[in-house]
C-alpha cells in the first residue's frame, strides 16, 4: 500500500500542477476573447469553454488522487 499511496499522491500533485498551468492559459485566452468582444471586431476566436472544462476535470481528478494518496495507510501493521 505504501507504493500505491506514494504513486497516487505524486500523480495527483502532477495533475494539479498541470491543471494550474492550464488555468493560467485559460485566463489569458478569456482575457483576449473579452478584449475582442469589447473592441467589437468580427474575427474568429475559438471558444475557451472546452479548455475550462478540461482544466476543471483535471483539477478534480488531481485533488481526488492527492487526497486518496494521503489518506491511504503508509504502512501495514502486522498483528
């Protein structure tokens, strides 16, 4: 269980870092989209909705794995 606990914690933390980076990218994309909307230009900009949903899903998965890894027992107590 110790290996599984450490693996889940490490994987969860990596996913949380990736989600944080994607969140920063999403903020930049949404700010650009807002600026275009305010300028009233008719250029095509992709919708950031899919990226936001992916980021939310990754953050939820990363939090779940990190919590699971931290809650698993580090050692088995033989009786």
